[in-house]
């Protein structure tokens, strides 16, 4: 990896640096907690990981976290797994999420947008009233702290109300998007045995209505733990027999009662993609998420009451939970329920324009799709309020940085961020006071001792290594559900380097302090002892207009050899002839190295993804190694199972 110092693509101006929350926080923390007053973000980050307890105490004071009973100390036990944060403290996440209702009752807490792209506001006072009404009804149904509540819901205001009412009661929320099939949902919900299910009759996507009543009926049959089902008539149908009506549960004018729960009390269950087995049911805590999200959204994303926060997501992805937490900073949260590309590829930019979004988050894949479709956001939409465009889901390629800079605005803050469902936060990404370099994440997050390690546990600079976190973060899972001895949790992150979180990504920490993500390390390409990231190859290949998407796999052969095929899905009208093959290889050679050139380039009908849109490399590798389909992949976790038959057939032919 080069250590040269290129020119930054973007540099915040002095006024922006001075007024950012991270700057004012640093000055305050220097006065009250011994943080360094000088040295900017780099010095603050060093202090935040060296003085972990002082840093997190400062975060709780700066954001006025309301502990109803005080904590004995900040970190009772710092070992991983099993770190004990703020022992003795009690609080409630939902109480903090609704605080702005006291001062901004008639301003919008939520802006809901469907495929008509017309924003519909829900005020802070109305959101608080509905949460109070629903929480009281849930208690009347017998819901108690620790009970599980599930949502089979799109990204609509009712989903936010249901989550907050669940948290107010001290129950545990979990959700799936309604485009998940019954098997996928049951693989998740059956693990946690919910007692309440919130559900829609269907949803609208791509200009069509999708009826989900049969799926809902199947969920009710297969979830014997359910004591109540709540019907939300998004498509206007009658409630099925035995179901409760949403409107009846949310119509009272009831002041919410917030159950005061221990800091480590479970808030929600998120799920891993589950491509190779049952999804991991990841449990995060009320207090851990509260303080981590206040830090991430307030200090890193620089969000406050004047902002509007839009991230394109669904309730089946951790980014939805992260988006809802925008309420913690008093920010107006934009909920978009619809296709990312309807009625045209520019749809998300139109939503950002019409809602006055100041921070707009999307996937790297959407940015690259806009680039290929010749979308011109800065020309065609008024994006003057957008201060930051953030991307995640996969690394944003260098061409994506350039395109956002050229096509949105030259003074745009571009924040490529990386974290995981596992912590429902970012390990590295947005810092409003630092420059942006093409292809790089700005810096590791505060309180996160992010490092790149070689196999022996030695830290690397300007070299590719494993992403590790050497100190605990408050939002790390308190446990996995149905993992009584903690072995599945331990084996997921702590089996490689004892006591240190290994995430499963290849990264480079540069000598400038920025971070480059190269892709998953568990599907590593390793040719002649050189480790390569698949994301680097995708970025190069998908620059070609003929390539819609690609997938690269590296397979160790029984004879000691190595086979590295590149699978390409072509754009309409494109043909994989010798000329295109030569251009693919030349592009990879010029942008990466001769070693990155695949052994074969194979045209495929499509690239399979998880339900949250990530390419699946490991299951395809297993198929190509001869593992039967039913053992290589969990069928309920894949967006299009038919696509996997191609790889299965290819393995058969090669054998």
C-alpha cells in the first residue's frame, strides 16, 4: 500500500471545524475530563482509547444521559467478551429518544415518504403520544420487561412507534422487512420466541402492491409463543381474525411511562445474514446502544436539532435501528418506504431534496448504479441542504468518491463508513473536522481502538491486515440469543486473537490515520502468499460499462494449486467476447497488479446476495468446492436462490 500523501478530495473549512460538535466536545472534555485541548481529532482519539472510562463518562455528561440510579463506575470489567459497562446504572432508551418533545412539540420528529415522494410529518408530540398509548396497551396485554416483541414491517412511522413503545416497557424489539419470505423470518423470530407480532397486510415497492397476508398467517401458525398480533392496514385490508387494530392501540392520550432498566438490559435483537446457517441472534443493550449512538450520531455525524437525517434502509438491516437513533440527538428522521430506484434511478436524490435532508446515507452500490445510469444529482435536484453523503454496505470505490464530488457538489463531505450489525455502529468513518481522501474512510471512531494486525497479532501500518478492536465498545453484543455458554459468541469474534475482537475484514490503517477496507477476510483471496481484497477487484472491474456486477472467488486446489475465477453479470446488450475479456484483464492489471488477474472470467445470469444486498462469497466458494447446496448456504438468507444452481452445476462439471 502506498504511503504517499495525495491531495485530499475535500477539506472542511475553518468555520465548519470550529462549529462542529466534536470540536466543542473536545474543548469541554479538556476542561472537565483531562482530554487534550490541542492536537485536533488525532489527539482526542488517542485519549479516547487510552482513557476509555474518562471518555465514556464525558460522553454521558456531554449528552446529558439521564441515569435514574447512578453507576458505581464506568467499566466494571473490561475483558472481552463480557465487558461490564456502567454497573448499577438504570435508564431507558425510549425516554432519551423522545426528549425533544419537551422543547419542540410541534416540529417534525419523523418525515415519512413513500413512492409518491411526498413527505408526511409526524410531530414530536404526536410521536410521544402514540408511544405512550401503545406502551400502556402492551402492558395491559401482559407485556413485561424482557419479553420479545417482533415487527414484520416496512420503514414506516408505525415501526418506529412500536420499537419505542417496546423499549419504554423494557421489552426486547426485533424486526424483519416484509420482503423477507416466511422461512427467513421464522429462522430469526423462532429463535427469540416473540409474544407480540406487529405486521402489515402488505407493502408497496416499485409501483406495485405486494400482499403479505398469507405469509403473516404462516408466521402466526409457526410462532406458538405469540399472545397478540397487531394489524397495520397499509394496503387497507380488514384485520384478520383474532388480530388487534393498530389505531385502537394508539388512539389514547397517554403520557408514556418509561421502565427504568439496568444499563445492560437488552434493547433489541439484530441478526447476521445467516448465509451458512441459522442467523446469529445478536443482543445489544439499552445503555450500550444509547451511549454509542449518541457518540456516533452527535459527534461523528454532527447531527443536532436543526438537521434532517435520511438513510435508505429497511427494517431488516441494522442501519434502520441506527437511523431511528437519530431521534436521540433531537434530529428529524426521514423514513423512506419504497424502491431505491423507483420511478427512476434518481429516486433517492429526489427524496433527499424534498425532505431537506442534511445528512443523506445510502449504499455504495446505489452510488455506483447512479454513476453507471448517468444520473446528475447536483444538476437535476436542489441538494443545497445536503452537507454530507454517507455510504456503507460495502467499500465505496474511488470512482464513487470522484462521482459524488463531481456530480453532487465540490464542497460535499463524503463519509464512507464501516462497522457491522454486530455492534450496530461504525468502527471507522465520518469525522467532520478531517479531510477526505479518495477511497479512504476518514479515521477510526472515538473510543474504538481499531488496528490492522498480522496473523501473529502484530499491528501494521500501510499494510493489509485483519480488522481488530482491542478495547470493548458499549454496543458490542451482551450475548447471542440461544447461546447459553457463550461459545457461539466467543467463536464469532474472539477465537483468533484471545481477548481481542476480530471482525473478519481486511483493512489498511494508513500512516495518515485513515482506513481502507479491502473486503471480507473470511473469503480471502490469497495468491502466492499475498492476501488480496475482493472489493478492490470489484471496484476495478465494475468501472467497465459492460459489467453490471461481479463476484471473485479464490479456491485452494487439492494439488496445492489455486483457482481464482471472476464471475461477471453483463449489462444489457453486452457480450463477453475476446475484446471484453482483454479489457477486463487490462483494467485489473493497470489498477491493481498482474497477480489480481483471474484465472477465468465466466459470465453468469446474476450475482447472488444476502437479503440486505451483500454479495455472498463464502457460500459460493463452498459450492465450488463441492459442498451440497443445502449445506453450503441457508436458503432463506439469499435474495435469489435460483442463481446458486449455476455455481452448483459448474462445480459438478469441474469435478
